[in-house]
C-alpha cells in the first residue's frame, strides 16, 4: 500500500499528502516491534519519498512532527535502537542545511533531573564519602545548565567540585575494563544514585568515562562563549585549559583504548566548533550550484596532436642554465634570420659533452653545493637529454649512477675507450 501511495502521488493521481498521512497513522497506532519493521520499509523508500513534489513544503513538517512525537513516547534507555533509527531516518530524508534540527537557540534538556540523597543515614558511608557524594551528584545540575556556569561565582563552585571529583578518580584504581566486541550491542544507561554504590561507581571505567565526557562538554561551552581566562581566576591552575588537560589525562588512563577515545573526543569537539560557527552564520547551504553548460563550452580547446610539428618552440628560461661567458649561450634559440638560413644547425646547437665536462670541472671549486650545476634539476635534466643523444647506451647508466653526472660521464668515457 505504501508503494502504491508513493507511485500515485508521484504521478499526481492522488492527494500528495496520502503517503505522509499513512506514515503518520501507522506510527501513532502500531506497537514498538511493528514500528521497527515500518522503519525498515521507510528507510528503503526514503529517497523516493523525499523526491515528492510536496515534501519540501508542509509534508516535511508533518514527518518531523510525527517522529518527534514518537521519540517522546520512547524510552531512551530501553528503546535506544528504535530512537536511533528514528533519528537516522530524519537525517536521511532531510538535507544537511535543514534548520529545524540544529537547535539554533542552544536550548538544553531541563526535564532530565538527577535526584539523590540529600542527608546521610545513620548506617551510611563515612562522612567524607557522603560529602563527596553530594558534590558529585549535585554537579549534575550545572552540567545540564551550562549557561549558569558562565557566572564567575558559579564557576568557582563548579571548579572546586570538579577538582575534588578528579582527585577521587585519581585516587581510586580503575576496575579492569573489557573491550566490547563488534557484535555486542551497547545500550545507554541511567546510573543509580544510591550512596552505598558510590565507591563502586568511582572505580567503574564506564561510569568514569561518562562523567569526564560531561566535564569536557561543559568546558567546550565555556570556550565557545569566549570567556577570558582572567574572568575565571588569575591563577593558571583555575583556568579552563588546565582542567581540560587533566580531564583528558584521566580519559587516557581508562582501558586499553583510553588514548584513542580521548583523541576521538577532541576531534569531535573540533568538528562541533565548525558546526556551531555554521549555525551562528545563519546555516548557509552547503550545496554548490552546478556549472552552466555554456560556461563549460567556452573552455579553451586543445590543439590536435601533431599540429605543431616542425614549428619552432619558445625557449625556456631554464635553458640559460648552460650559459657560458666564453662560448655564448649554446642553449638559446637563434634569431629568425639564422633559423631560416640553417634550421638543421639550429637543431644541433646543444652543448657538446666536452663543454658539459668543463662546466662540471669549474664547479668543483664552488663551496656552496646549491650553486653547483650538477645539483640544479633543470641543468641535470637538459644534460641527460644531451648525453642520450650522443650515446644512447648511457640510458642504463642513469639509473645505476642515481643521476650523478660525474659518474655518468666517467662511465661513458670508459665505454668509448673500450
């Protein structure tokens, strides 16, 4: 039925809203296992749906509204896979420059409130542990409201709590973490806030990594708002950069892939910096306009092969590298009159082997190696061409002697004598 509705809508034989109405009715009425199968059908037809004429109008907002309502029904803990498929479907059907999903105002999810014990039981843990426990879970209030930490007084309080928590992490050995294989399914968790579990949680690498990533997100927010370091504290130990280095050091110590994870987080925040800058500039589209056909026709046409045979070519500036004061410019082109008079003599105006040997001999007294002709690539290239014309057997010597002109000339001289 879905395929039939899409085909009829694409041919303007039915109401263009029909496929989207069917999708909306199915999402709101089906159970979660049935919705998973529905997502598989929609994912296979996402490109066809996005090409419908009315998708860029009101239809896309209907799809967006339907999926957002569905995400609100889902539990982010038990229905992680279904939520991920819904978000992936949105990313597939909507273009990258779509502004409806970029959170332009930077709102935070304030409904996720962490509750914990605010007083110690008589049979509870030690007083020192409970003080750390209250600071630890009380910090979640500020981690979920990063804009409150921009205030200097709040930052001092948050900074003190972060330092104590990181000291507790450094003083507690991390339990051995097992790397998950590729086939193991990972699910998001919501950690318990029972005081009796607090000491065990401090040594859990999975738990510690989640908290440290929250610290990095908060520090990234402070960098984005461009708070100067003097606004936090005059001491360097109170700066955001010092805390950031300490957090990354703790991440590196978690598990065998700790450094890889820390590097990945740093790279992700670097990409997010450009993402936020793109949003601040008004979400300019990434798509480039295609090159018009008329402009491509105006490109310079190539000359047919062989059309310039027999025509004199312009002399290159590098030909003057063989310049000799006593012998003139053997590599320079003759004048028009000389060329007309004897074209053959012009073609044979390359320097002789004896001239090349004398030039290399004169360069031996030069102290600067960069000024020696044998170290100049244009000179070496031209000289090798001359030697090949004089003696083609020297071609095999070029690779053997590693383009050393002295060795090639010596080898060629010995072969001529033999």
